[in-house]
């Protein structure tokens, strides 16, 4: 069974930084592209970033490019999202997702609140 | 940038058929997934590659995709199907989501 467990969310002031983690289990981590997708309160889903299975290729949404950094650690079966220069509009539940031909598999999400 | 458009809401009576559409330029040339999200829960895929159902998803869920429109159809809609539904496709290594459709069963 695919299991994705996010952590690291919390309350941070505008301009601050936060690092999200996602522990993956139940599948061969190195074989899959991984993504972060976020959902602002009461809003829809917004793709944030993708890292390919090897880690060689990385993609970002325009809204976070230059401020967020995605990475993965194959030894720890973990995905990360380093967020800096956070803005109020980054407030959202951040989901870790596994990508394959059957669509995205989702974790339970971690809430990030950016507020003064 | 590529965009997917969904109607904000759809209402259906129990036992009837609900159709939720997703439109985008030449969407039929891409694979579309559909996700169901209930309040306080993470999204779950109900249709992938336009029309395929993951194991565990009831047969009443079906999908199609042609031209500029993908459609999620729920036959014999049940109260438990009340949720938000999102379509999703890929464009240049970017996951594109529709704005979501709130399905009300009343």
C-alpha cells in the first residue's frame, strides 16, 4: 500500500522559511516522479513542483519558482520542499503526491500558515 | 499557459446520472484524470487515462475524453458521492488542475 506522510507544516511569518518533508513507503521510491500540490483554504488544487525519479529534472510553478526548492533522498525514501520568502498567499495544505500512469496518490497533507 | 475549466457546481437527485465536464484546448489529445475530494480528506483518483477506474472505485464512475471536453459520469448517484471533483492533465511537465466542481446530491 502506498503511504505518504507529510510533516513540517506550521505557522510562519511573512518572509520566513519552512521545510516540508514527506516519508514514502509501500513502493519503490526511486522509480517514481514525485510532486508537491497545495490547496489554499476553501480553494482548489494547485500544482507546486515535480522532481523526476532520478532527481535529474525539476519543475516549478511560476508562483513559487526562485523561492521554493524540491529535493529527494533515496536513502531515506523521502521528499522535501524547502520554502523561503514565504508570502501570505502561500498559506495552504501541502500534499506530497506520487505520480504514475494511474494518476496521483496523495498523502494526508500538512498545513502551512503564513501570517504576522 | 494551459487551462482547464469546470463548472463550479452540479446538482443531481439520488439515483440519477451526474455529468461533470472539464474543458481545455484539444484536451482529447491528452490523458485526463479525475479526483474526488470529500471535506477534510485528501483527493482520491476515481478515473485515470480518461476512462479507466482504479481498483476499489465503483463501476458507477466512468469517464470519456474527446475534442475539447472530458466528462466524468456518475450513474445511479448516491449520497456518498457528494464531493468536490477535479480534472487534471499534464502540460509540459506541469500538472494542470481544473477549478473543481462541487457535486451536490439532493
